[in-house]
């Protein structure tokens, strides 16, 4: 049965990816009045593609505190990160752009999804390039679009959050847009509660080959996750380090509660 699931899911996923690329390429070449409008067009493609992939992979997502998200025009969204499935879920549910690394751009499949989803590709290790990217991100936030950042900078192994990086949080300070922290929690896999050993099936960390990880996920009957929207972090009168500390405390506190009984 597990291999039968791959036979069913894999062709559907590939077909969705092909349609996504074709549709994304079309929206990419369509004229737009400015860069923000171009990214908005690509975001439509990403929302459709990721929503479809969630259905194919049978990933069910529950959003908690949705009314908080609706309370403001747009947000600088930040969440914990352990898998590429985090990206699929957030893109599908929050109608957002992403900030990701230049290394992701070169990855097959994931790189194309990010590119045709209107993502910002940044080199986190070079302050000189970040100084150029931060104003672009801030201007897009000012234009009313949601943007999502994983402040850990890379995927954790699910057993705890990695230290947050603060450089790109400067975009929140420059734009004046408030931060919406998310706690992403995988709760059930194939009808049983997620345990620490399941992070190897769900997660995408430590250079794990994507094809092998994707195969593991397709073999599972279904995956359930909760994205809990935490209390917003206001940016007015704060610098990036103050904002980072507040976000890190909120997300760590909630995620550690989730880990109780799973490790």
C-alpha cells in the first residue's frame, strides 16, 4: 500500500509542477506596472500550486487564531522551519511572498517553486548584499503584500528551534509593518501522533537529499499540521534586535510546549 501511494501521488505532483511552471512563466512575462505588482501576480500562481500539492500529498492544515491575521492589511510573517512542507502550507494559506537563500534558487523543483512564486533570493552571509535587499523587501511590505521569513535561516531537526538571525528583520523596522509570528507544528502522521523519530520523514535538514525525503512523505497516508498564529509583535519604536528577541521568545515558548511528550 505504501508504494501504491507513490504510484498515485508522484505523477499528480509532477503534473502539478509542470502546470505551475508553465503558468508561472506566463505570469512572469506578463507586463506589470511595478515590481510589487509582478510579485503579486506570481503569488497567485504559488497559492494555487501549493494548495494543489497539499491535496495530493494529503497534508491537512489547521490554522489557529485566524482572526488575528485578518485584523491587519498585511504582515511580515515569521515562523519556525523544519521542512519544505512549511513553505507549501504557508504559501497556500497566507497568500504571501517568501524570503529565501540564493542556494535554494539552484535546487531543482524547490528552486523553481520559489522563483515563480515571486520569492526574494538573498545572500544572508554578505552584509553588503543584504543592505541592497532590505529596502526592496521593505518597499514590498509598504505596497501591502505579505512577506514571510524563516528567521532560523535553515531547517531545524524538529527537536527545538535554532537561534534566530536578525539582519532581515530590519525590513520590518524600515517598513513599519508589524510582525506576525507563527508556530508550525506537525501533529499526526498516518493516523498517529507525531513523535521525534517522525521528524526524519517530515523534515528536510542536514543536507538530506530531497528525492529521498519526498519519497518518504509520499509513502505516508496523510499528514496533519497546525499553524498557530501567535500574538503580533509591534515594530514601532523598536530596533531589529528588540523585535528578534520578542519573536524568538514567543515562538520558542509555544514550540517547546508542543514538544512535551514527543521527544
